[in-house]
C-alpha cells in the first residue's frame, strides 16, 4: 500500500496467547483482519487503476468496501463464538457469574414448554441423562444457546459480556 493508504484494521502483529483456549479464537481473528485488510488493498488498487483515486467511489469500489466490513464483522463473530465454545467449560469451574448464568439456563432448558407450571420436560431430561456425560451435554446445549445467534449486534455482545463477567 502507498503512503496514506494504511490498512484500517491495525492488528498486523501476530497475536500471542497465554492460554491454549484462546489460540483458535486468536487465529480466527487474525485471519479476518488479514482478509479485511486485503480487501482494503484491493479497494485502493481498483481506485488507482481507473486513474482517479479521488472523488466519488464506483459501485464496484463500494462493493469492495462492503465486503471488507462483512469480512471484519463475520470474523469477529466467529472468533467470539470460538472463544465462548473454548472457554465456558473451564469458566464454570471458577467464575461465580458464569456458573449462576449456567444454572439459570439449566432451569429454563429443563422446563417443559407450553406450561405455566414449573414442570421438567421428560424429553430434554432423558436426552441429557442418557448421554455419556450429562454435564458435558448440558454445557454443549448452553454453548449452543450462547452462540446460536449472530454476535454482531451490540445487544448480543453485551449479553455475552454480562454472562462471562468475572
């Protein structure tokens, strides 16, 4: 890139992690930053190739910028989901807030649907109890609930931060 065309995402250094549970999320984040910055470089190449790097952007250039935003947002979403998947099982062992939220989830998850009375769902309970590791199965269901929706909105990010605060 030329001077003044600095990549917008300034995470060009290799991320180092002290915990093995953060290695995959860090790699996902790193690759998404590289993808977004490559699209930024493509944007500048496209603008300079048409001979007028200033002025209004073309539709093609706008598409490249949109793709850059999508790459950055989806990379963040994937990295956060991987971090949740990797860290929740161990956080349950020492974080009171994570354990409390997990217990709330377990109560909701086990409750039978379509009833106002607190009744355990035989279907959900049987699925959990017949697994080889019932607690692991319940944790997997919890992680699925936490990561089932996109983590690209502020509300979803705040919800995850609230759950995992220590």
